[in-house]
C-alpha cells in the first residue's frame, strides 16, 4: 500500500472521529501509542512491535489528516537522501550522547 492510499484509508475510517476529538486529543493518542511502542521494544516481542508500529503510523496519519498535510508530499523531503548533507547514506556526524538534536 502506498502512503497516499493509507492516508486516504485512515481518513475514510477515522476522520470524523478525529475531528470531534481534535488536534490535541489525537496527538495524545499518538503519544500514548508511542509509549506502547517503547514497551514493545523493551519486550522484544516481534508481533507486539508490528502491532505498535502500525498503531503509531495510523495515529501519525490521523494527525496529519487533521492538519491537511499530504504525507506523500512531505516524504519527498527525504527523496534525495539526508536533507542536511544530501548524501545517501547520510554522512552527517553523530552528535554526542545527550545532545539535543534539532
């Protein structure tokens, strides 16, 4: 499935609910699902990981739909490789641990 198709499917399935919930309510669900992904990562259970990655992706798409962001178009930011160094693979220096990345 392409990004555009998935985004349309999520809109068809959830947009009305997402609109009633609002931006911050939907964002809250994305954050909650990200926490569940973190727990699945610690457990190492591949099926849990698969499920939580799907949930995080769906909530991210829901949030993008509320903002009217076309994720297929947004993904083109990375079409040429790293948007900072323009290399594929990225050749940017890794920041020291604990450094805030912008």
